[in-house]
C-alpha cells in the first residue's frame, strides 16, 4: 500500500524525490570535503602567519589543527570517491566540522587566555559555518542537532576551561559571566532551530517545484526522458509508460508543437498517422500504442526500438570498410518485405476491409534494427491508403528523392510496387555501401531516378551469388510491370537467397549491431538511438508541372 506524494515527499516516477537526492549524497559530501581541503589549506597559511608574526603558541597550535583538518577531509574525499563508509561519514563529517570551533576555543583559551577566547570572532564564525553546512545537506533534523551539540559543547568548554581562568586582554567582565555564555549557547541552539525550519521550507519549495516540473514531464501517463529529435513539426522523446499499476515500459512519444495543434488540418493528419500506425500490428513494423491530447498539444506513443537505423549502419560500415555479410542483408530484406507485405495485403481498417497501405517513404533511415536482432519499418507519416483502388495518382512527389520509384518521380499512377523498388534500393546500398541515386542536387538526383539504371551488385562485390543480381534487377526495374508484382514475391525471392547463403546464426544479428555501434560515427551530427531517426524531417515534396 502507498499514499499520495506530498510536497515534502514528492516522487519522480516511482522513486521518491528525496530518495533520489539521498542517492546523490556522495557527490554532495565529496564537494564539502573538497571545500574543507581548500579551507584547511588556507587555514594552515593563516595560522602559520599568526604563529610567525603575532602569537607563536596559538598560531602553531591552530596550524596543527588545520593540518589535521586537511588530513581528515582528504581521507573523507578518498573514501567517498570509492563509495566507502558513506552512511557513517554522513554524520561523522558534520560532527568533525563542529569540533573545529570547539578546539579553536580551547587552543585560544590555553595560549592567549580566557578573555581572548571569548572575544575572538573565529569560533562563532566556524560554528555558523558548521550549522550552515548542515542546512545545505537538506536534512531537517541535522541543523537542530548541530545547534544543540554546538550549544552544549560551548557550555562544557566554558565551565571546564574558561570559567575560573583569569581574564586577559580588553574584554568587559560582564561578557564573561555564565549568564552571557548560556545566552550564547542558546543562540547556537536557536540558530540550528531556524536552520531546521529553513531546511524544511527549502524541501517544501523543492518539492513543489518538482511537482510542477513532473506535471509537465509526465505527459499524461508518460514520463518523458531524453529528447530524440526536434523539428519544425514537433519533437520525439524517449519516454516511460508508467500508469497507476506501477509497471513501466519504455516507449517513444511524438508530440507536436502547440502552435500546430491549433491547425485542424494538421491535427487530422497527425491523428490519421497515429490511427494507421495502430492498425499496422506486425513484428516488422513499429506499432503506435496510444494517441491523445495533453495540455495544448497532441501526441502519440510508439514502441521503442533500441538499436540503429539502416542509414547509420551503412554509413558506419562504409567509414570502417566493414562489408555487411550477404546473409545478414538477406535477413534484413526478408524482414522488411514481410512487414511491407502485411501493410500492402493484410492490414485491415475498422470496417474489416484491407487497407492496402503503401509506405511511399521507405528508405534506410526508416528501417530500424534492434540490439536483439529485430527489424522494423517506421514512420508511415506519408503512407497512402489505397483501399479498394488498384492504383493512385498524385500531383506531388512525396518521399526522399533518392529512394523514389520512377513512377513516383514522374507523378504518374502508382501502387504498392513503389515500396518494392525502395526495398531493392535499400538492400543494394547495404550490399554496396554506397547510395545508388544520390547526386549533388535534388534535380540531379531526380533525373538519375528517372533515367539511370543501377549496376548489378556483383560488379562491386564479385563474391555475391547470382541470385542477388537477379533480385536487384527485378526489384529495381524502372517499369513497374516488369518488377516483382508484390512485396510477398520479393519476400519469397529473399527467402531463397537466405536458403542459399545460410541463415544467420543465433545472436549473429545482435553481435553485428553491437559491432557497428562500436564504430565511431563518421560525422558529429549523429543522433541518439531511437524508434525514429529524422522523424520530424519533412519528406521532399516536388510539385509536378
């Protein structure tokens, strides 16, 4: 059973805020220890100066105390660096800090007299610093405990060391009376009490701030994590699905910018993308899990694929001259073809009729391969639902130009075979580790798509089976009538290549992904591993004249 979080005990996710703060106590105490080292070093210099020029006995005694302090804080820092004795040091360190003003009073009283000890400004300042450090540790009880210890220690030192000692120096005898010292001790206790109240107020303020921040970060049922990508349309985040039941699941959340949420046309397109993604429930397609509105914007949640997109795979392998084994390329291609075949032929709408979904933007950046060896197609944002139509005509080219089928580039009628062409390009590039049609400009690239043919992959990799040349020749036919008639046919052809090449061994795909991940990115603009890569980059749109 658990209660609702309060401002004093807010939670972040399923972990209480102050538990997370306590987990960082090592960092805080190491900072205090390093500051103590610096302060002790300065104290040594000052004490030595006092010993040489002012009062040798007091100065050298204080220098010894400062050296001992430097040794203590150095030991504390070393222990905390190794995360040793953390629990003990959380209380031992404040107590040691409190001992410094106590020992300073004793040294001054023994070397310079009771009047000097009572009149010096150094011990009160050290007492104040010790209590302030207790406040900074954000433990409500600690400042008042330190204040009580400081007051009690001060009275003990006064009555045992100072009370009956002769007063030396210029000090009003009234200031040395027991009543005045009790008042000083009470002041230390009061200072600690005020520190505890301030500490409680700080905790409440931090709790309220965390609560407000959490209200923003908990996007509905989702706790947002690192930003994956951001663009003119919106942002995609790593997120954790964390409903009231207490379990968690890692997802990716795509949310639009609030100003676009005010555009009904855009919202409708965004909703349709989410609905279509939810209906494409297949192991080789990234599934949309949820759609909703939070505050002033809309979002949808997708399954999170922990791996890389094929664009990164190709670029890193090319930079490292790492040839991708043909059987791995065949496996990836077969999985893509299976996902496409499902979208083209099997996926159904709410009425139970086939949707005949054409991706239209299949390219290496939209195919993900996970660390566990799964291959998934993502980003159906510009997909076309043909429904009962056998083909579709458009006056716009939609998709990455370098991966367009020629009929899409020409703006003539197209069908699901445009995805087969894109599949052929993706696999050709994985085999050859270069782009097939990309040129220096969009116009040159578009011209190459329409007028150029792709060389057989065996010209670049002579060891490849003749089946690869046959597959690429059919998949990349400029005339769709001479191309594979469907993604299912392409899947069968790739299955035959797999049979000839040999299925990848268990774990071989995972090992390959990890090997590629270990290759440094060829540029400094690499993005985080995510469900989507460049998910908000608008696909190229070219108006047909």
